C-alpha cells in the first residue's frame, strides 16, 4: 500500500465509543491553533494601515478562521493513524473513533473551499490565493509529505503557520509588502525551537508513531544546539520591526527582553542534562505527566516551550496594541 493510500485509509474505531457530538467536530478544527492564527492575522490586518469596512474586515477574519479550521480537520483526518499511537493525541475525535476519518476529510474540504471562495469574492484575489496556498501547504506539503519523512518537517512545514499575518495584511490592502513578510519570517524562525523544545520531552510519543522528529533522528545534543542557533537568529529578527518603520518603543522593549529570555533558556537547555529519547515501547507504559507538568529533567525544555508561546503572543500583542493606540513607530 502506498503512503497516500495508507493515509487515506479509515482509522479503526475503538470498541464501545460514544457517538460524535458537536464538541468533537469543533475539536477537529483545532480551536487553540485557530485562535493563534486569528490573532496573528488580525495583527497583520491592522498593521496594513488601510481603512477597511468593519463588516468586510470581520468577513476576512472569519474566512481565515474557517480556513484554519478546515486545514486542521484535514490534518486530523490524515493523521488519525499516528495520533492513535501517541498519548498526547490519542483522545482526538478521529483516533478515538468518535468521528470517522472520511467525515473529517469532508468537513475539512468543505470549510476550506468555503473560506477561499468567500475571501476571493468578498475581499480580494490576493488574500484568497494566499489563504488557499496556506491550506494546501499545511495539508499536502506538511501533513502528507514532510511530517513522516524528514526531521525538517517543522522547519519547512512551519511556513503554513507563519502566513496568517500576511493573509490578513493582504486582505486589508491587497498588497504583500516587506513588513508583512517580516511578520511571516518571525513566526517561521520561531516555529522550530518552539516545537523541538516540546519534542525533547515527548520523544517516546513520536518514536511510537514513527514521526522523525529532530531529537530522534539527530539526537538530543544536536537538537539543543539547533534550538540555541534558531533563538540567536530569532532574537534580533524579533526586534527588526522596530527598525523597519513597523513598530514603536513598546514593541522594541518587549521584543528585546523576550529575545534575551529565550536565549538564556536555550543556553540553560544546552548545558543541562534534560530528557533523552525513550524507546517506542515506553509510550504505552510510561505514566508520564501532562504537557506542562513534567519531570525535573524535562523542565528546561518545558520552560523554553512555554516561554516561546508567551514570547510570540507578547510580540504580536505589543504590535497590535501600538497600532490601536496610535503609538508612532521608532523609525519613519
């Protein structure tokens, strides 16, 4: 059976599972991921600095949210087999059997087509094309191609998660200038250290599912070094909007302090002992704790993972807050 055929095959439902509820279909849309997508897209839309009818702005953001949900449903449909092998994901609607993979695919395709079509008809073609590209890249390039084949899956696949501010900017202005791409670059460079920090203390899950995450393929020491390297690039890149005329003093302070904190935690992770990959069999027997409550050895990786979330949110919150408050950029 080919890889694509295997991915398209239905996931076997566990015995005695309850019928699907509305909450299960909502979970298919990955609402937490969607909220970050919407937040960065709104920031891009506001940063464009172009007057936009409030109703059209709401339609644009709705399309981005629905498109993100559609992509999430497709991702869950195709990843149901490996999600069933990982503690962190086995209770999702498809691997648990509450929603059939075919139903998740149908929902994902319907939502994606709806979002792109409405974006094109109501907003503009550029925003619709960028939204379509984002969905296709996430599903076809990341989920179906990269995720199971290369430890660079997060590096390349991270482009999909980085594009929402560009889509929002294009929706407001019909353009895609350098500053919009700068926001994309920040999220793109942020993605590998964020997810590699997570993978350092969830290695056995990925080993059980056969997903070639960096710690499993290149080792823990190499992953730590790469995390630090990315943080050293991310810290100045995060400050860059303050020197390109996009951001003001509040953003500059937040980006500088946040970037420095990331580097400190990355160095702490590099010199510490930290977690090592466990064999695949450990996934089913270990009584390991939750995503945020971990053993002492995993805390440096956990702390970096958590701080990276706070960092990205703080950057975009500071930028959005400045624009809404009318704070002048540092460079004109």
